[in-house]
């Protein structure tokens, strides 16, 4: 019975990165032996156990055989006869197919250390093509390591393209797509996730709403990058620089989905794209089972981002109504996240990356002033029904007007 540290922990140790999770593989052991040692079984499809002291995962060495389409279409054999090399060859990338023994000796039968030095994502074997989730994982690794200079091996890109063309990617289920997408959104360069998917043709299959934005032009005077798809990814990267929240990053990514349905005759202008995108976003979130917190913020950003950009020119009443529509007067709201996503949109344009965004400061101050207005006199007055709401609105408009005037005086 031999125990090895495997996978991402080995990879990140060799990259001198912080290791947050450790996975172990056990060679030469049976489930009965693991149970006798106090390990707790948790694996449903193959033998995985939790260490009795630290709850880290220990999996018996195993082999896999493709039996049907999709990431669950495998027959798994886990026995004491499976070697470490047989276990490692079923993994996705060479940089994830290394192991460390208890005495610190590296087992690297498939060139993972070499590919780390070359900064290349390369598949271990042709069996990579049997699991469509691996396309998502490679894209997520791109989002994590692109800033370090990692690129995709040409032969692995071809393999991924073939997986798309032969329909294997069509068997991805919504839960796994969203799980990988969510992780990618939290990485340092999340835009690389989508460029990788697009490079192999998977984006059109997995997130067609986003893929359709590429090639759609915008007015060059406002968008020097012109292409709406490129702008969406630039906005995502700006959001990543402004916020660690995945909801903010997602909202910045999808805010212009409505531009995909603009008739070509109207290009490069996109009238009413803010409203046209809402049903597209709704359908996308329903299909991919995206959590409501993501959909709610993305809907606000999609519908009101152009209003936010024009905040310095809006009348007090219009600005007050905008804040009300955003729920800014509720004790718990997402105004701060909305403003970050809008700022990311404004900066996600060629040459605009470092531009200040004073609209955010104005809206935040206006929201605070309007929220703090004293409404007791109105509530306790003889007013009833809608008249109460309108009277409160007028008080808030006055507070917002004071903020606007103070801002102009600066």
C-alpha cells in the first residue's frame, strides 16, 4: 500500500503557488483495508475515502473505460492491481498527471514537469476526448494561469475541436457547465475561459448567447475595439480588476447580450438593446441554471447601464427613479455591485481602461442622501395610498437635487 500526493497540489507546488487542497491516490489497497484503517467512504462512482483526521480525499488507484457519451459514461475499475502510472494516464493534462511519494520523489511518466517549464496545456492521452468536461477544465486553467504565460498545445486544441465537431460537447449538463463557469469567473483572467472555448468552437454550443456577439460592430467613436464580443470580454477583465465578486464579473460579461439581435441593417447602432437582452438573459439563466443572485444583478446592469453612464446629465427626478428601480432605497441592496459592473463596462473599451468614472460616486452619494430623508411627517400625515409614495419621492428628489448641485459646484 503506497500513498501519493497527486494532481493540482503537485502542479502548484512545482509552480511555487499556494496549495489550498490536497488529493491523494492509494496504490495497492482494497476498500476493506481503507475501512479497517478508519477512512470514511464517500465515493459514489468509485472508491474515495476521507482521512479520519483531516478529511482530505484519498482515492484508490483506478482505470476508466468509455461506455457512453458524456462525463458519466465510464466504467471504472479500482483494484489493488492498478498501478500509479495507469491511474495517472487517465487524467486530463500532463501538468495534472504527476505524483509525489511520501519521501518527496516526483513520479512524472507523461512529461508534466517539462510542460510546466514550457507553460503548455497538453493532454496526457487520446482518452482526453472521452470526457467533454475536460474542455471546460482546460478553459478554466487558462483563466487561472494565462497571466503566467500558459498556452494551449496545438494538438490539444485540435483534439478539443474534434470533440466539438463530433458532438461530444453536446452531452455536457447544465450543472457542470455552470460549476466550471463559476470557478472561471473567480480566476485572475476570466476572459481566457471564453476565448479558449471560442478557439475550439465550444462557446457556440455551450453559451451561444455570448458567442453571437463576436463580429457584431459598435460605433467606433464610443467603442474603438468595435467588436461587441471583444468589448464584453474587456468589460469582464475590467470587472475582475475592480471586484472579486463573481456576480459583478458575470453582469459585466453579459450586459450587452441584446446587441446580438440587432438587425444587420442597423449596425453599428443598437437601439433598445438594453430591453432586447432581458429575455435572452432570462432564457440563458434558466437553461444553465444560473443562481438568481447572478441573474438579478445582471438584469439590472443590462437594463440600466446606459442610464448609469449618463448619470451626470440626468435630472433629479430621473436619477431618483433610477435609484428606486435599482432598489437603492432598501436597507439591503446591490447598488455598489451595480456601479462596479457599469464602471467595468465603461472601462472595457480600447483606450478607456484608465478613465475615471465619476458617475459611480454621484449615484452612491445620491442614493445615500435619498435613503436618509426623514419620512415620518409624511407617514403620519393625512395622506393615503399613492399620495404617500409620491410625497416621499418628492423628498428624495429634493435630496438628490442637492447632491447634484453640490457635485456641479466642485
